[in-house]
C-alpha cells in the first residue's frame, strides 16, 4: 500500500475528478444548502402568503402557495371580499404569467440595452418639459398621492383601460347626477333581471347568487334569474330564463320593463315577477351594456334592497381623465402599464408622433415597440403595493419572489420622475400604512391580505331620478365588442394556459372567432370557420366566424385580445384580428370571404343525442316528483369484486344548477397538476390534456347545458380491469389511482372509460423551458411521454392532510381539491362520502352519470334545476 | 339458399372431385424435384430484382417510420382521445387474421381431415402465416406509449413482485401471439426439413449445398427419421390446431372485454375467428394466383385447389355476414340506446358510413358470386374477389375499432379520427416487408412441399 502513496485526500480528489468527468454534461453550478434554515421555510413544505392580483386598478385578494421561494399556485383569499376564497381562471393562470420567458428582461433605449441611469436622465428632462403620464386605472393610495404631486409639478395624468368600469358610471351619472359605482348584493335577492350582466366572473356576486340558488329539494325557495344578453355568457347558462337581443335592444327592453313589459308577454311576465319580488327584486346591467341600459337598470332597481351606490373605488373613475389624452404639445409621454397602442389604434398614431416616449410593462408589446425607452415592470407577484378591492377594501400587495428580471414598479417610476431619492418599496409602504389603514398594523394586514371595514360606504341619499332615457334604434348587424373571458383585452394573450382553456359556450381554443346566431349565419351564407370581414366605414377586420346557437340575431360578437403584433410569441400564434380597430362602431357590414380556417373546437357534437347525459328539470317538476332521478342513482349489479375499504372515503358532488362554466376549475386543475399545453394542432387532433373539462350541450330548446366532467372515480372502474400491468388501481379510500411509472401506454383504459376523461401523453408534452419549470407543483409528478394520466382527486393534497393529521395526532382536516377550491359558486363539493357528501347525495336531484353502466362513480351530480316562471311558457 | 340448391352444389362437388385431379399429368419424382426445387438455384432475373428492390425500399421506409414513432411518440399517428387505438391495432388484427388461413390449411386439414388437397399449398400458406404474424407482431409493441416496457405484459419474476394483470385480455393476447408465432415457426420449419435436404442434394454449387445442408439438419431420409418426423409433424399440427381458434378468440377479447358500444359483445370470439379465416383464405388466393403463374405450377396447384379455397371463402363469408346481422339484431334486441346508435345509426349512416357500405359490399355481397362454379374457376375473377375481401376485412376492423371509439357514451367526447401520413406509411411498409419476406421465401425455399407431393403422387397414382 505504501508504494502507491495514495493518501485519503488524493483518493477523494481522484474520485471527485472521476465523478466530475462522468457528469460532464451537467453545467457546474453552485448550490448552497440552508446553513441556517429560515424558520418559516421548511424544504418540501409549501408556505402560503396573502397578496393580491390587480386588474384595471381593482385588487382580487389571493393566497399564493410557494415552494422554497417559488410561487406555484394561486388560490382565492377567503378573507378578501373580492375573492371570498374563489378565483377566476385568470388568477389561476397568473403563475404562468410570472414565469413567462417572453417577459421584458432589461431596460432598452431604441431596442438597445440601457442602464437605469438612462431612464433617470430621461425622466429628469421630462420633469422640466411638458410631460404626460398615462397610467392604468388605479386605486392605490400610494400612487394617488404621487399623482397629486405630479399634477402639482405641472404634469398631466390620465388613465386608460379599454374595459374598465365606464358605462355603469356614465349611466349612473345620468340618473344620480354623478358617476357613482353600483354595488349589488344578491344575498337577499329573489328575482334578478340581468341585462347583459356578467355575474359569473364577478366572484362575490357569483357566490351570493349561488347561495341564493341552493336546491335542497323541490320545496327550496331559490332566486330566479333572467338573463337578457347578446352573446351566450356563463350567466346565460345558469339563468332560468334567457333572451338573446341585439346590444341596442337591451335599452329598449329595459324601457319596456320599466313600462310594465308592454305588449310583450315574456317581458310583462318578467315585470310582474319583479314587482311581486318587491325590494327583493333587482335589475342589474353588465359593464358592456350601454350607459342608457345602466341608467334604466338603476331606475328599475330603485327601491331594491339589493342595490346601493358608493363613490367609485378607482381613482377619478367616470371622469374625463379616464379618456385617452390628446398629446397635443406633449414633449414626453410616459405609458406606465397597459397596452394602449393595441387597445386603441387611434392612440397608436399619436404615440408614434410623441417626441420622447417611455413604456413600463411586462412585455415587448405593441406599445413597447413604439416607445423609445422600455422598462420591464414587476409582476403582481414581484412587487410591494397597495390597492383596493371592487368594494373599496384596502388590500396590501406583497411580493412572493424577487423580481425575476429586475423589474420596476409604477411608484418607482413616478418617484424617479419627481426626482425623489430612491426608496425601498416595502419601507415606503410600511411608513405610509398608518395613513391608509390606521386600524390595522402593516404586518397584520400583510398576513391577512385585506383590511376589514375599509369598504367604500354606501351613499344613502343616492336615489335614481326618473329622467327619461332614449333607447337607440335597431340596426341590421350590430357589433358587440367584448373582452375575452380569459384573455381580457389581450393582456393575458401570452399565457398559453389561457389560450388553451376552452371558452365554455363555444369550446374554442387558441383562435379568435366572431360569434353569430345560426339564422344570421345562414342569411349570410357563413359556416363555422369561414373568415368574415366586418367593416364600419373605412375600418375593417377579418376574423373567422363561429356559429353559436342562442346568440342574438342581427348581432355579431367579437372578442378582444387577438391580432396581437407585439413580440410575445404565444400571443402572436392565434388566428385573429384586433377587434379594437372597430371600437366605437355600432353597425357593421358583414361579408364572407373565400378563406376558411379550421378552428380548434374541443367538442365536436353539441347535441345530447337524446341520451340521459346532463340531466335537469324545473323546480316544480322536482317538487312534484316528475324528474324521477332515482333510477339514475341505485346501485347496478356488478360482476366486479368489492374493493377493500379503509380510511376516509373520498367523493365529489357537482351542482349543475350553480355551476356557471367559468372554467376556473379547469385552470386550477391544470395549475395544481402540472398539465401541459399542447397547442392548437394537437387540440384539433383531439389531444388536449385537461383532466377536467366543461361539457357543453345544446338541448332541444336551444339552451346551453353544461356539465363539468372529470374522472368519476368509479367504485367499479372499467379502466382498472383492462390494464394489463396494473398501472391503474383502486385505493382503499376509493380513489382510482394512476401509477405513471408502471404505465406502458396501451391506452386500453381510455378506450374502456365511458366518460373518456383519461388523457395520454402522445408526445413529450412537458415544458422544457427552465423558467416555466419553476412554476411546476413539486408535489405532482410531471408526466413523461407515453403514459396515461387523469384526475387524481388532488391526491397530493389528500396525502398532505393525512400526514399533517397523523403528525399532530388529530382527525383529518378535509382538504379541497384544486377545482373545488377555485370554484366561485361552490358548485364542486369534495369530502368524505359519509360526512361532507352524505347530505348532498341524499338530495332528490342527485344522480350518477351513465348510471346504468354500473360504474358506481364516486363523483356524482346534482341535476340542473330551473326555477322557471310559471307565467312563461317554453 | 334453398336446400335444393345446396344439394345440387354438393352433387356438383362430388362430380368435380371425381373428374378433377390434384396433380395433373404423371411426373416422375425426378421431374417433380427439378420443377419444384430448381428455382432455388436458378439465377435471379431482372423482374425478381425489381420486386426485391421495391419491397426492400418499402421495408426501409417501414423501419424509418418505426424509428420516428419510437423517437417522437405515438403522437406521430392519428390516434387521439377517444380513438386511442387506430391503424396500429387495425393492422395488428388484420395481419394476424391473415395468418390464420395458413394454420387452418396446414394443421386443421392435416389433423382433422387428412385432406390431400392441402399438400400442394400448405407450405405456401404456412409461409404466409409466418410472415403475416411477423407484421402483426410489430404492432402491439409499436402502439405502446412506452414500447421499451412491453415485457411487463409477460409474467416474469420481477424484483418488485409485479405481475401482469390477468383480468385484462392484453397479457393473454401477448401470450397467444407469441405462442402462435413460435408454433408457426416450428411447424413451418419442421415441414421444410426434408425439402431443404432435397435442395442440398440437388443444388449445383458447393456453397449452396453447404448452406442448405446446415438448415437440413442432417436429414438423410431414413425410415427412422421419417417415423420421428411424421410423429413430430403431427404433434405440432395438433398444437397448432387449437391456436387457430384461440389466438383470434383472445384477440377478439381485447375488444369484447370492454364495455364500449360496438365492442361489448359475446359474439366476438367466433366472429373474429371466422373473419380471420375468411381474410386469410382471401390472402392465400391473392398470393397463390400470381405465384402459380410465375412458377408455372398449374399441374400441382390445380383449379381444384382454387375451387376449394373459393368455397371456403364462401363459407366464411356467410359466417361473417351472419355475424354482422347478429350484431345488429342484438343491438336492437338489447334495447340499449348506445348499442342501437352505434350499430344501426352511426355505422351505416354516420361519418364513416362509406366504410360500412364498402365492407358490406366486399365481405358479404361480392362473395356471393362464388356460388358460381365458373367464377370459382376463373382465376382473374377469383383474384379480384379475394383482393376486395382483403380490403373489406381491413375496413371491418377499422369499423369495429374506430367507429366504436369515436362514438361512445358521452357525445361530449366524440372526436373524429384521421390517420396521419405515418400511419399510412407504416401500413404500406408492412405490405412491402411482407412482400420482401415472401419473395425471399419463394426464391430460396421450396415453397411446395416436394416430399409430400411425391408421397401424394404415389398414393394417387398408385390407386
């Protein structure tokens, strides 16, 4: 041994060198263990922080799940009134927006990298010249203070967002004398008439409405919802009665309602119903309805206990500062957020003419491309700020992560513009906090995510006057320009999750499509996928058409958010045009072009083919026992062996009466379970990867019926006995489990699944972008190519709850699945078969899907119950 | 068909048998050997070279597409959810079905009937079986999401104590197909040994004699060897006989076991076996008519052979037709709305209706022409009918697999299935690979069992 002279040290050196050589494909990176572990950080255990996501100045309180400092999942904050624990699909997808490789990553001047000092120098020049600051609408007291200082310094400030609250404030201004904000509370509503209302994406109202529409049995007294709208919305889906009208017809309808319905028997019945409801009746209008409609709605709701008015929460909302500026004589224009060059093509021309322009934003979008200086902004999950919820509740915003690309905030830019010394954002907020919320300490507010009792007070003397409102005349083809339910005004267009989320009514993904009714399409010789040209005077856009039964005649709905020309790669993918080109146009000419595009529609057949699929009926039928849903419930004899049971028996119940089809659950499922994005072509091929889908059917009456569909966790699962390798098996807790490692990919399980809820990795679909990978949930396996996957009842959450209960020697705290947690209307209930689910399953309208197949699903449904007005036939 | 006409057909057959020889002329053993073995050492002609080139290139394409599929994933094919099975399984069922006729002719006719007509064609059909099973065998492997784990379908003592899940038809299917392949190889090779020895003895060059000598396993034709040979051959035939029934029965359970409308049926095992023999006989005709012409084998593969196969086609066509009617009747009889929709609405009048009507035409209607003796003895007509049956039987599997899958219980999950260029390329590639193997077989292996034929000749002419 001595001859070798190999000391222990040199042996390890050699071994180290050998292992380095063996691993040479891996880049050498410094990794550091926690020498001193921070007390709040346990590797492997998620931490949760309250913060908020802001859209058009209004905050939605959220709880963000973070793993070792990486935010991975967003849930609603139950303590925040704008959330109530729920989220929309947009909030669910925000994590992917954070880890977007297309985000702006450095400061540029004329597309060349520039230091922050260049910005400071430019702002110093701007301070002395005539400068205009264009902001997104804001409710942040911090920013409002800075705006006052800017104005004192002689600078001008305005706000712009294409779909912010504008019409409602204008309508209220007509009847109340000033632009007050309507505050609707449906807690005690009996009859709700919604004029193009979008209750489903208004989380607090959606929750209130669903609470008022809980069907226990046929004797339940539930609220009745009428929806009068142009394009089929999620509110239209849950409405008991629905009528499709041209946008301009809304005002005439409201006028007729005010006059008792006139000679229209349907409207007269609605008017009588409203009258009978007294103060518990309410007429509400959606933000896309015109100011006249809002004024009429206010008049119709006068005396209703469900409506109150308050000062607008958004700073200067409803005033001229919320119009796009003229820029005449402006030397420097600062665009801090938004994308006005896209959302207002008219403004784009002015922006191009500006001498010096600076943009703060997340992406190199259309506006950024036109500005001389471009500064990367901070994502909502990266910054300190404060904002107000829709009701005015003060909401602190705290970062979950250091800005990934060194972004800057609006406040930081405004400070720099004012020539202030740089100040730490947290210190600034903490120092100012006692001013904003004297009743609650800063740290307590951060932990809580909202400051209670800071909602804007109702104005007691705001009573709508009976000024006569003129309704516009009808036109041949009326344009309805709408925010996309997921892409909004295009700000979320670079989010592939949202692009691949099927819009509930059309089931369309990835592409834009102008919606029109079958009759209107027939009259113009248009089929789904035909590219149509919409023109108004000298402006025209070409978009593919999609035929939507239930859409208003003589109207065409064009969703915004497409035709993006920025540098965002995902946003540029879909077919479509910028709908804002037609902003302000009411009548459009509709012409079919020769082009045809294959749209990625996720459901081929909209019909139920007379099959007992999505069951439903009226409340009266339920009361009188005419629905006879019992036959869709009893246990069917089976040859399959009984599975051993132990532990909590998990089950799920989905209420089709309260489900709006908002798709928040679908997005939540994808975010929780690392579902990949496959792209348009694969969707057309039938290879979408969502574990949960919203099935949409059009019934014989032309009404849209929806049914969320996911793994039913059958007790007698057809998938299990056909798997040759036991990759899908039954757990003692009643879960149908999937062992990815064991799956060889015969796909027999999918063939034998009567619900077709299994998804197969046809290719290596998982993301290989290291930035995107940061957003993955570490508790859920990222599936490889060639294996089957499906809903697991969020088994990772169940295991966590079981482990926590075992460690703490206590009974299990029943966790929520991602879909149930996100659901704004509590339509999805998850729990133990004999505890949480026992009561709902006993209800007379509970049923098992494809019951006669004998699968004994653990997930069951509550039939869609319509509280129809007996005076309205059909 | 009336009893009278059946009786008249039977009478006609009896008359034919009396007049039609199985061997035409009275060739000597020497002449037979020369006629049936000499092709193995004759030089390769230009036509052969061209045929080898085309099939060889097609085989290379097949290999390339298999590589592509394994590298990129099954997504290269047209499969989707709901149609998780597509061309892969269609091709598998079709190819393995084709194999059945070979085993049927060789084994069943040998064991059950001692049919003398089988003698001239059995080696040929056994070769067809073997090469068809080779094509078929690729697909269960290829269609897996992770083909490198295919061995998990076989019971082996794994360190994790995991076994195949025997309630599924698939491990049984894997076992059935591999058994079938191995028995087919043994049966084919054993029957070949005396003839390989014949080539060894007569081949003009030394290296040919050596190669054939190795494969002839030292066959000397002694009485002892013949005794053992006969016992072994009959034993293997006995083993192969139940396989004809079992393999396709098990294959049919891959479908019948599921609850899917269009699959969930107890009629499937006999229906599939009949369909398999039907398509197999059709393929025999498709292959034997050109081979007979090229090798001028009219004296050993006579009109009577063709006539017999044509009758078999007619019989199996009738069984298949009966099965179709049964499926529809049972759908109606069950009153099950999903079955009814699948069998009586979607298949005949749905998106893929053309598939239904073409397959009915090919498998049920056109075959009725075989009632005519003139058609049965017209090689052109017979060839066309057989080729159409091949098409029809492929479409039948398309119908069962794709149409059932794309129209199951919930209309929400309905989605069209469209094959990709890879699917079509792989199917074409298997034709070429099959053709390549078959050409090689025809060229270098005695494809008419000479020894058996001589035996037959002595029996026949010695009467």
